[in-house]
C-alpha cells in the first residue's frame, strides 16, 4: 500500500497519508481517510478542547445562593 497524497479540507494544502498511517487506520477499523493535515487536525482538536474546558469551568463554578 503506497503513500497517498491528500488535500486538507481546511487549508487546501497537500499532505501525505503514509503507508504506516494507512495500516494504523486499517487496524483500528477506520474506513475513511483523514480529511485534514496534521496542523489543521491539531488546531481543530484545540478548538474543541478549548470549548469543552470553558463549558466545564462554567458548569463547576461556585453558585451564589440568594438565601
């Protein structure tokens, strides 16, 4: 299974989906190829985790009682 050159759906840059990565995806049962390059995947993950932290912090913030 040779390396594949794919196009990132976020930034439009080409990136290589290596033979090793393809084997990993196959072993994990992933059926879709990656759609984002490494940098855009990291940025998306950070945005997602940042939103989760904000929601988690507001959920756990101390409540002020009126009574």
